């Protein structure tokens, strides 16, 4: 499942490193960002296929970051990572097209499977749109 670009956005270096190593091992090209503003800057130059985005970060939350990424007209699958299962977050995330969540602490195999599923779904959707377009 390699050959895809993945962005990991988390203010905790240990979480970024764990996810980075897990996905690089599988052949993904992985970009990391420690904050929302850094992620937005990186998205301007390199468009990842999937973004793993922590919600609880200083300066700019994951939802605020996702909102800014959407303003760039970029409809990338975003997986929100959160330790806070608040209903208002889910409702706000859904408005931004975020339908996938990972609870912290997470199971690394579940994260891998979710990313693979999103990439397959995205690839199939692109192929379909090309065929009917």
C-alpha cells in the first residue's frame, strides 16, 4: 500500500514519531507537522493523500486546522485523533467532512487499516469520476 503521501499533525513528538515509523515501514511518504499552522503551510506545497490530525493542540485545534485546509479547496480525507469524545466536536467535524476518528490512546493496527481503507475508497472514487467525466 506504499507510494502514498500521508501527513501526521500532532504536537506530541512521540506520537508523530510512532506513526511516522509505522507508516514509513509500509512504504508511505510521510510528512510531519507539530502544529496546525505548520500543517497548513505544508499542505500548500505538498498535498497528502490522507491527514492524521490531532484535535487537542495549542495555538490552533485540529478542527480549526481542518477548517483552514478546507478553505484551500482541498478535499483530503482527514482522520481526527482525539482523547475527548465530545459530541460537539463530532458535529463540527462532520460539517468539515471529517467522518473518521481515532481515540487516543489508539491501536496502531487499527490506524493502519483505517488509512488503507481511506486510500482505497479515495482511489476508487477518483477512478469513477474519471470514467464518468
